[in-house]
C-alpha cells in the first residue's frame, strides 16, 4: 500500500483548472446550482453522490456515508433513505448534518451544513412511486443498518415481498426523504501551490453573508 501512496504523491498534479473570481454568484444556492450543472456537464462519475455526515448525540460520534442528491427545491437539498437506519435514528435525535460534494475532474469541493427535516409523505410517495419495482421491494426488504444473519435471509424476504405486493408497491412508512436546510456553504476550488480558493456563505438573520477563508 505504501508503494501506491508514494506513487500517488509523485504523480499528483497541481490543481489548475479554474479559480473563483468576481463572476462567482453572490447567492450560494445559485452558485451551488452552477457548480452542480458544471459537474453534470463534465465527465464526473456520479455527480449527485454526496458524503452525508450525522452525529450520534449520546456518543458524539460522527458517521459518514454516500447518498444521492435527488432534488434541490425551496433552497433545500433532498435525499431518500430508510428512516430506521443508523443515519435515520441519528437524525431523529439531532438534525444537524453536513453534506460534502467532491468533483475531482473540476477540482472542486462543496461543504454544506444545515438542519435535516423529513419531507412530506406526499413528496416521498411521489418519488417512491417513480422508482423501479425492484428498488421498491428492496426498500421494504432491507432493515437498513440492522445486523443480517445471512444473505439468504434477505433473499427470502424479497421473495415473500414479491408475493405480498403482486401489483403496486406502496411506500413503507419507514422509508422517505429528508431535506437539508443549509445555514453554511463553503465552495472550494483547487489552485496551484496549495493556494486554493475558498468562499464561505453563512446565514445571518436570514441573509447570506460571504467571506473568503485561507486555503
Ligand atoms: C454511490 C452510492 C449512493 C448511495 N445512495 C444512497 C441513497 O441515496 N440513500 C441511502 O439510504 N443509501 C445510499 N447509499 C448507501 C449508503 O452509503 C449507506 O450504506 C446506507 O445508507 C446505510 O447508511 P447508515 O447505516 O449509516 O444509515 C449509497 C451508497 C453509494 C456508494
């Protein structure tokens, strides 16, 4: 492994794709949309994959995992998951969360901090009904984050659910969306010699205030 680390160090190229200049959007949501569009229009794999971090309030232990951004509406970022999963149980007690997007081809990172809230049942229903049947059955079958004795146990559950729902699969009430209402957003653009551009936006009295920070 250390050989690879050494090789990666030797092969690492300086960041030099672009910079954050005066043309950068002064509204962070518009800036996010711009960078998200750039990522989707470039060769980034999985541009809507983000690292979501939540914190267990009892142990203060953060946990991170990748989820997909599925919507940006009312200035909030939406993803879907199992409400009884590890993240779901953590969010129930502590809605403070952090989202991180990394688009290596563009040498960009966006960190977003805010409060998570469940979206309406209606909105979750609409999204759930748009999913392929196999994913709908999968949502029912997975007791996400619980211990699983064997893969067979899960396969048997899937078969049983196929029989239970021969037609339309309803959304399980333990599955749905969360929306992050952001209060802090940092845009990071890689620059040569570690002199990266970092622009932060913080919400103060419902207004976004922006400033640069050191790389
Ligand atoms: C590319 C990618 C996309 C994923 N998207 C989702 C998602 O949208 N929702 C989700 O619940 N899990 C998603 N996962 C799985 C999560 O990373 C994670 O394993 C799962 O949500 C359980 O997390 P938890 O035990 O911390 O609650 C994705 C994983 C990857 C690698």
